[in-house]
């Protein structure tokens, strides 16, 4: 996990934070308000970020599967004309295929 992503997420990209690649190619925090955080804090934040990513992964999957808004509007129209449930069926399938975390 990239520590720059973690602290950017945790602290909303506030000023005064900087990371650089060390000689092993690993990003390290080089600047941080009130000093460099401990390894324990960095580990805790990384675990929180990983948990957040896991619990919200369904969002991107749903976005990829939902038809465009234009297509959804067309389904809604034809549902009203034909008494069908195309739109509700489509939404239910996407939600079923990708349940919340």
C-alpha cells in the first residue's frame, strides 16, 4: 500500500505532508505537520484505508454495470408505456451482482 495515498485519504491532502521514495523504492513520509508519525500510526492508518477500500469497492463495480442515464430514462419511458419493470429489474440486478461491503 502506498503511504502517500493513505495519508492523502486520511488527512484530505492537507498542506505540510510530503513523501519520497527511499533507496529501496519504498515511499516514506518525509514531512508531516508536528513530526513524522510512528510506524504504528502509519500501520493503523494503512489498515483503516484498506478497510475503507474493501467496504466501498462495490461502488465502482456498480458504476461500471449501470446503463447510462439516457438508457435508464428510455427504460423508464418504455416501462410506463408497456407496464414493464425493465428499469427496476436492471437496478435490482446490478445491486444483487455487487452488494454493499
